[in-house]
DNA sequence: TTCAAACAATGACATGGATCAAACACGCGT
DNA sequence: ACGCGTGTTTGATCCATGTCATTGTTTGAA
C-alpha cells in the first residue's frame, strides 16, 4: 500500500455532506477538488494560523478539532468557537486581509487548504457554490448571535449545559454517538469560551454528575439525561449549528 | 426634474462610502441602483422584520438607527447589535431562509431594500460587488467576535466604556461629533446588549459622570475624557499586572 | 517505572453585579 | 397645564460566581 502525499477528494470525504460541496453537482465537485488539492496536518497544540497572519486561505476541517480565539487590545484572549469536522475556519479574516485571531488544534487534525482567490473565482462560475459560501457566512453569524445570547443572559449552569447539548448534537450529526464523547479541549478553554472560570466549570461538571445528568471521567462525557440538560440549557429542541 | 416618491441614488447617498458601493465604479454603481430602487421608512419602535419572517431582502440603513435582537428558545431576548447608517441588516437570515431575530427602529429611520436574489445576480457579474459582500459578512463576523470578547471577559464598567467609545468612533467616522451624541436606545437595551441590568448601566453612567469621564443628560452624552474612557474599555495597549 | 509538570477538583472566602424597592423625571395624550 | 405611564435614578440587600489556596490526578519524558 503506497502512501503518496494523501490525495484530497471531496467526493470521498467523510464530511462532504457538512462542507462546501453541499448542493453541488458531481461535475462541480470535481472543479472544487481542483481548489482543495492541498491538505495540511496540524498536531495538538499547534496553530493553523495566528492573529495577524495574512489572509489567503480558508481551512475546511477534515478531522480533529480546533479552538478559535481572538486577542483583545490588552492581551487577554476570548475563545470564540470550537470547530469540528466539516466546518470552515478563517472566514472573519477576509475583510481585514489578515486573521484577527488564531486557530489552535485541540488534537491531531487535518484540514483542506482553500486558497481564497481560487475559491472566489470558482464561485463566480458556480452559483451553487456561491450560495453555499453565503450560507456558511450567514450560518456563522447566526451561531455567534446564539453565543451572544448565551454569554449575555444565562447563568453558569445554563451555559455549560448548552455547550454540552450543542457539542452532543454536533457529534450526533456527524454520525458519532450523541451520548458519549470526548471534550477535546481543556477545562480552562471551556471556561473561557463560556465566560466563566475553570473552577466553576469543574464544580458544575461535578454537580451535573451528582444530579445524574451526565457522567464525567476526565475528558470523556456521557450524557445521562439529555432532556433535563436541554431544559437547563434553555433550548428545548436540540438545535444544530 | 420632478421629485417622485423619493428616488434612491447610491451616487448621492450620504453613506455611500460606508455601504455596498465601496470600491465600485460609477458604471457598477448605476447597476446597483437598479437593485436598490425600493426605499422604506420605519418609525421609532416599528420593526423592519421580525423573527421568523421569510428572508428575501437585505436592508441598508440610510438614516436613523436600529437594534437587532435574537430570541432564545425560552423567550428571552438578547440585543445583538446597534446598527447605524451605512450598515446592512439581515445577513444572518440567508442560511435559514428566515430572520432568526428582529430589527427595531430606535428612531425614525430610512432603509434601502435590497432583494437578495437580484443582488446575488448582480454580484455574480460584478466581482467588486462580490468582494464587498464577502467583506461585509467577514467584517460582521469580526465585530461579533469582539462583542464576545466584551461579554466574556470584561467587567461592567469596562463594557459600558467600550460601548461608548465604539459608538463615539462610529459617529465620528460618519462625520458627526465624536464627543457629543445621543444614545437613541433605552438604558435597558444597552443593559441587555452588554449583559447587564438597567440599574447597573444607570449607576455606571452616574459614576462616569462623577469621575468626569462623561456628561450625561438623559440620552445625550458628552465624552469629556476619551483617553481615560478608552483605557477603561481596555482598547488601548497596556499590559496587565 | 519514576518524576515533574500540567491539568483538574474541591474548599473557604470575597465581591461585583443582580434583585427588590422606592422615589424621581420626562414625554405624551387629553 | 395636568396626570399617568413609561423610563431612569438611587439605595439596601443578597447570592452566584470569582479568587485564592490546597490537594489530587493525569500525562509524558527519561
């Protein structure tokens, strides 16, 4: 079995139903593959890009996971997003010509590199791809609005419950178990993302376990009572990202 | 040359340097004007669109101001944005085909109605417009990231200071005074936006006044010490102890 | 395997901002 | 101009969550 530099093929990609190819014909997917030839592997803790790096590409996650964060003027950071396979990183860099924040791999991860000028050119010719790009931008905005809702109004336990429900449903959509998964990020990243402290997150996870909502074992989580958890989160129907 | 129902002309619009026409040639602006023919006036307290309304148009603010808000599953709302002239409303509706939140005029306001399918079609032919649309999407994402930073990490006074500085600079960019302006929204909207209560906002405004950072008279604000205010907001470069 | 360093859990205590309550001001319709 | 309702200010109190401190647990390198 020979191992060339691994060929990227959207048609065979396990996340194609969640990624740019959505809604594209086979022919158009072939043209998209011309743009997505380059693939990159990032190891845990390494960054895909840093704040200030020039913008030239978007990155589509094939496997693994990332955290994105922005850095404030006074140096403190805010985790803005946990990204799973099928999601696009770097969209917020277009307008300024450079990345306003960084993306760090939470585990060994693999991404498709999408040179934006090429993608742009192709989108100009393929309306379905154009629509898909708009859709992803818009979806991202909607998600951030929901994140704002979370940070603005909800109590600590509600926030953490919402994150667990959200991650659970995102894994579920990708064909993994909705009830058993690994939180690949540290407690402190979760805390930062939710606007809390690591101690509070830790305490709440313990409490949720005592209340038999979940079972926690290090970074492995089992959802025991998804209904109660959703109610706590304030999102009665488990919505998807 | 008779004045019918007020003609919309991007070339003459006072906010054209901040709006979609940025970077477009005169010829392209003419084509854009074909799309922006419709204008709409919204009175204070009226909504431009509500959560759940079908998405068909974007709205470009010509004058006035709006608040956008999303409504959580349990009914409580989060103000996500205060929008000023030159800004686009409705971008987050594309992916779902409907508006996830509502936009309410804070004062008598006027907007251009941009039917999205037409805009999309034109963008397909005019790369500069395409770029401008991407840019606006991306800019919006970047701003929301900054909002997340604000809500996630900062203390109440820092948040309020940041809002004041932000609004001041946005007015300034539009050619108005950076130091004297009117907060067209209620205290409770500010509070909601910042993840605080109206009481806290009120107290802080009083305190800022006592500290001679600002002068408040109802909804009119005068910035007395922009430097100190920026420092409070954490938007200057300083290292924390 | 052992050790050191990073990560996580838990406890004790402090506090910023929420909540409740009351007085005050302003705008609007009559 | 009057009165009423909505919005705003201010005060008193309380609690959720942050902070600081300690101990326990996992990870990974030698």
